[in-house]
C-alpha cells in the first residue's frame, strides 16, 4: 500500500516579494504560474474596488499610489490602519490577502486544496509581530503549523543541517528588513545562537536613495520638481527599482521615461544613465551599518570571523555585488549564492514543511555552474604588477542560467584592438587557470586611454558559454561561443591546456624581465606617442605596485585611523588596476603617497 502525505506549504511572506514552496514529486519547488515564482507583496484596490494582489497591484501603483500599499511587513504587530480608497485595513488583513493569493496559486499548481503552512519571519521579529503573522494566516484560511526564523530556513535550504557541525553566518538583506544571524548546526539541530539587524533597512531604502539621485539629475537637466506629483514619482520609483535590479548584473543602467512631466506646456522626458559604482556609492553608508550588525552578532555569539565556516547570502538586495565583496573582505570567505537569494527562504520553508508532512527531504537541488569564468587583465598580484590577473565575472556555484557583465578600459591612447582571453578557475593568476577561449575585438575608436569596454558572459543550462566584448561608446561588439564550458575536461585536454599555459607563462616572464630591465636601466627614447604612452603607463603601474608593498610594511606603525584610510586606498588602487581606471589610480596613489609621508616622518 502506498502511503500518502498531506501537503504543507512553505511560505516566505516578504516585505517586497513573497513566494510559496511545496513538495512536487520528490522535490521541493517554489511554485510558479505562467513562469512567475516571485509575487510582489503589493495589494491594491482598482478604481472599481476590485482587489489586486501581486503583479497587477504593482502595475497599478504608478497610476494609483493612493489605492495601493507596499511593504506592509514593516507594519506587522502595530495598530496602524492602512487606507485604500474609501476603506481601511489592519496589517494582518493586508498580509492575509497576499497569503490567500499564494494559497490559491499553490492549489492551482498542485490541483488539490491545502490548509496548512509554515510561514517565515525575521529572527528578530517580536512576539507581537509573530502573532500578527499567525493572525494573517488564519484570516487567509491557513493553519500555521510553524513560524520559522528566516535564517533557519536559509540553512535548511542549503542543507546545512546535513553536513556535520558547522557555524554559519547568514546575511539576509531583503526589500524592507535586514538581519544577520549566527547559526550553529550540530547533528540534526539547527540553532540561531545570535542575531542582529534592522527592521527598517533594505532594498526599499536603496530605492529611495537612487530615486533622489535620479530626481536631482532630472531637475539639473531642466525638468520640474516632481515631489508633489505622486503619479510621476510613482513612475520614477518603478523605473528606479528596475534599474537597481539591472545594476546587480550590469555595470550600467539606463533609465528612460517619456513625457514624465511638463514645463510651460512642453513635455519633459527623463534619460539618465547610472553606473554600478555610483549606485554603490549612494548606498555604501547603509551597507556599512549592516557590517556593524555582523560584528555585533559575532560578539554576542563569542565568535571571531575566522571561526565561521560558511557565509550564506539571502534576500534579493544581497545580489548587490558590493555586499559579497565587503563580506569576503571581512571574513575571508566567499559568500555562497548557490540558490537564488530571493527564493532561498521559501525553499527552506518548503523543506521544513515537507518534513513536517512526513516526507524525507535532504536539501534543495538546483543547477549551478561548477566553475568560475572570467577574462585576464592588467593588475597587481602579490604586490607586483601582473598582466594576467584574474577576477571571475561568473563565480562557481552560481545558479544557472546566468548572465553577468563587467567593465574594463583600454591601456594606451589610440588603442584599436583588445585581445580577450577567457579562463576557467579561481586562481587570482590567470595563468594558473584553464584557458577556454580567446578572441579579439578590432576597430576600436581612436581615443585616449581609458576607453571603456564591457565584457558580458552568459552561461546556460547546457554549459554553453557566450562571451561578448563591446565598446561602450559605439556599441561595436565581437563574441565567442564556447561549447561544453562546464563539462569536465579529459586528461588529454588538460595536458594540452597546461602546455598552452606553460607557453603563456614563459612569454609572460620574458615580457616581465624586459619590463624590469627597461625600468632599472636607462631606456631609449620611445619612438612614437603610442610608445611613450605605453612606457608611461608601465611606469605608473610599477610605481603603484611598489607603493602598495611599501604601505603594507608600514601598516603596523600606523594609528588605527591611518590604517583604516590606508587599507581603503589599497582597495581603490587594486580596483583601479583591475578595471584599468587610470585617473582613479593617479588620485589614489597620490593620496596614499601623502599618507605614507606623514607616517614615515612620525
């Protein structure tokens, strides 16, 4: 006789987005209708008083912001009333509408009624907030069998409870809330041992800072102040949210809104571009406060950063590349993103829900890239300039399919071509990785050094890697398609690859020796302007390498304030060398030189 199990839903009731997971066959899945797995946590009343939930409500928001509510999770546990049109509602009632939509979605996909759910909440949620969540479930016709802490759900999704004794740092940056938790996994027990956070910090706050920046650019370009025009501001916010998402994967985002406003009866359009660097500069101070919470959680748990075994990223806002970079700098660990950050908590809730219903679930299985991929570039390695530095654009364990873009710059004035060498691996020296492809983009604009080039990588479920190099200012592009990029190489292929690397390494050493000789002995006068530019650039890069070595030796002599400034400048110099941003390199090296002068004089 076949045993049947009840189905219990796993629900992530999020500030910005919500998801529902359940067991389908033998696997936990985040359920989708028409390909949509993420449901915006937005509720609205249409002009005819029809209730709108999810995407329809989000689409209505730019037109009727007074009839639409977002981020209700921030109000859970409060007595505040939410006004929509002529009606008012409590936060649990609004949340219940979202839960009811998720319940209906699940029943449609599973083709059976469901009445039980595990619902997740932030670890720091108060008793009142947890009770309000239970109330919302009951209003939606769901028996809430368990309120599950979001970091515990994330640990379950990653299968951390099945991998022995470990201490895990879970960094959860969602749309409206942030928390960091230290989770101790021992045998079959997953326990939150410390938690800290801010229930008023998240991607929504990033949106507001970006909105202010875009609004200021709009005014500077001749547009009117829109702050008293709720419709225009709603349109602008919608566009800003989409731009923020693109900046997680692209170095630039274009924001265009036609006829956003009028001035003296004439339509005014918005057309502005923002770089990821500018965006990350806008939110850096907020990310720094999340690091304060990380240190506080570590202190509360009595742990040092080197006692952490894993760092897991959770929440859609954690996709911002600067988040992973800052955490890696502080912990020495590359944060895991094996699962989609915005789906991770729902997956974990689904795992617990399936177990509660009697299913034997190990962990969630997803397709990931087993290798890292990226181009080589000029930079600093071990304190010395190196022409074959490597920084992955696609990191191993990234869920598939994936598309990522990074930017680079030409080396000399008038550079007309760029040789793009693509490697597979994780070593910071490209020559220690596997060369998987090479191509050249020719016919670049005759412009000064620093001409920006974009390198885009797309990796699909079949292991086909497509690499495109584009000159940003003109759109000139070339690409290569690499079949079977994620397939394990044969012994013969590895041998051939290693031979190619030995040849490259020999050539690189010869070039380095020649460069050092030119540096240490009087060199002939360069013949052309291009020769002189290349010579000056080499001198600048080598000088930067020597400066970094000198500064590293002096760190112990510095005051804490000077040390912090020096380390920050080290990062700026290394980043400038990696991206070949020569004006930034000149500024940062000049600042570090001034700092070292005072340190050495002390």
